[in-house]
C-alpha cells in the first residue's frame, strides 16, 4: 500500500454550484489532515491473524453466548467491549478502497478463521450447557430486517471515521461487534440445538452486517482520499459493486421489515378483537399467541386463553370470520374459555346500591353472606394447596367449614408427620374442623432395652401417634404382641413376665384414648436353631401393636 497524493480541486470547481464547491474544498482540507500511509499501516497491523485475535474472539463469543442464554443485555454488551472482529473488517474496507488484493485476501482469511472459531466456541458452550431454552435475545437475532442494515451502515461509517482520525476506535468497535458477534453466537446456538432456521437467519444477519460495515468503510475511505490514484474505470467498478451489494441486501431485508410490521399489526388487531364476541362481559386474556404461515401454509393461527364469567360457544367462529374478513386471508382461532367467579364483584356492587333503600339491613346481611361464601371458596382452594402429600380423597365442605383429607402412603412420611400436619392446619384455620386420616399401614414395633419396664418419653410419643391414627381409622380394639426371646419364655408367658408387664404399660396408655387391648406372647420356630436364636435375640425386646381382626 502507498500513501495517496491528492491535488487541490479549486480549479475543477470554478463553474460548479457553490454548495458543491464548498463540499469539495472541505473534503480536500480534511484529506490533507489525514496521514494516509500511517492509517493504512495501522489497519494492516490490526487486521492480521494473530494469537491475540483468536484468543479475544473466543472470549468475546463465549461471553456473548452466555449473555444470550441468560437473556442478559448487560452481559452481551460486556462481550462487545472486546470487539475482536473490528480489525479484519477495517482491513477489508480499506483494501477495497485502494484495491489491494493481498490485503483483501488477508482480511478474508482472518474473518473466516475468526468466524469459525466463534462458531465452534458457541457450539461447545451450548452443547454442554444445561440452559438451552430460546430467549428473547436469541430470537431478536434470527430475523434480520432493513433496520439491521441501517445499524450496520452507521456502525461502519463510525468505525471508519474513528480509524481514519485515530480517535475512539474502542468505543466504535463496540457498535461493530454488536452487529457481528451476537448473530455469529446465535448461529452456533442454532447448530448446537438443531434449530437450523434460527442458525440460517442469524448467519444471514451476520453476513449482511459484515458486508454493510465493510462497504461503508470503503465509501468513507474513498471520501477521505484513499485510492484517489485509481483510474475512472476502477472507481466505476468500485461504485457499481457497492451499489449492487447494498441493493441486493436491501430488497430481502426490506421485505422482512414489511412482514414484521404486518405481523405486529395482526397481533394488535387480533388481541383487541378477542373481546368482541363476549360483548359486555368482563373478560381477561391469560395467554395469547399468533402463528404465521410458513412455506406451504397460508393460514394464520390465533390461540388464546380467555377468563370469562360465562362461556360463549360461538366465540371462535365469530372471531375467525371477523379476522379473516379483516385481513383477507384464512385465520384459524382456538379459544380456551375458563369460567371464573368474577360476577361476585358485580353482585356486591348491585347489593350495595340496594342497601341504601328501606331494605338496607336485609341487603347488607345478604352481602355479608356473599362475602363469607367467597372467603370460604378461597379457603377451600388454600386448604387443597396446603396439603403437601399424596391424597386418596379430600372431602371439603365450605358451608360446614369441615375438611377431611385421606392421605396416600408416602415414602419417608411417618405417623408423626401426618399428625403434625393436622395440628398445623387446625392452627392456621382455627374456625374450620380439619381432619387428616393417615394411610393404613403396619405400626413399627416399640423397642425396649435391658430390663426396663416403664415407658420412656420416646415410647409415649410413639403410643400417642398410634392412638391418634387408630382414632382416625375408627379402630377401638388392638392386639399387643410381645415377641419372646425363647420358646421357654413363651411357655412361661404370664402377667409376671417382663414382656407382659411392658405390654400392660402400653395398654394402659392406649386405654386413656378409649382403646381396648389384648396381650399375647409370640415365639415362632422354623426348625433352624441358629436362625431362630438370631431372630429371638434381635426381636426379644420388641412389642407390636396391631388392630384386632374383626
């Protein structure tokens, strides 16, 4: 590359209009202030393929894809501060301006390798990431439009100006990286997740921004006198190339912008039209989605969930007909109508007005009843949500303020846990009668140690839980079974034996809850003396409680 020498244009502008003459003079003065050779050498140095360039590309793309996955604009902007792609882009723009094919080849190689490294980085991060949901930041870069082209053009002019005047290159690099690195990261995301439509749209946006920025730099470089020694033929070739590329990019991006504007209008109109079939009823839209046709499908699909006090069977047909006529194309409508009790509000308002009449007292009483009924329904929903374990059945009567929960067997949940749950619900809903029926499971045996006869604190708590469960099951008679250590002990089992005395103490506690009991001793032999001895030693201090068979 060589420094460009520019002749003073005063002689060529004598007969031109005043504004054109002033523009050319201002341009000439600006060109004289630029050290063209230094700028070209600086651009060449920044656009070469180096280890620093590869490292910064990996870092920038890594931060960008994490920001996209987290839907965090702040993190994405942080990635842009690195702006590794600015150097090769500037080199491409200046090489086109001065027609240096060697520099252009160097810039293209740097861009291709950098883009491949960025794609690989984004692919690997997404492939091994537990977060792969499509975010709004990702979607925003999958459908380029004409405004994206304008962003790239302005970024290119800003970048070229900063490089030529050697001021603010880092800040302007953020704008350039904003137009390039996020789309490239989204392309890697689309490949990693199999969303190839996202990958294609994002890569088209990347290429659009790449060419627009490079050609904008070329235009600005030509304005500041880079490449002034080229023949008119070369200049015409450059101008034709730039115009052709911008036109080729503008047409599809303009059509995309038109489609986006049309879809936004359809969404607004469809959302407003949903309430029309429900006339004067107060309705709310919970979920709303509009799907536009793709290749081979010309039908717009509208889907919404409507909260309404009264179902309107013909709402879907009316809305589909209205929207089809409005947009002059087929529109399919799916409405999920959820019935709600919002009519309570209007009923209360009506009764409040009547309460001012001579029937005020009865009306106020009726209003109080409506308020109480609404509160009871809320409490019913809260009670159902407050039961944390599986249920076999739930009988909740708001008018009687009574709730009975039949719990399902749940691994790791003891009788004590069910009993504490009942007590907690009763405390929280003091004006209700709360009952929890635990699952009918076999009680764990009570274990004693040594020659202890009396009940410890742990035994008392276990017996209290058992008595509570028996009362919930409606059981009033149980068998208390002592597992004896030997056959000799079984033969001599009587009221004086240790096991009998322990069982009697347990029975006395159960009797306080109105439960009758029968005590028995049990020793079973299998014929295997060693095994029988092992079982006897293990279970000799255990006492079981079982509901008596009918």
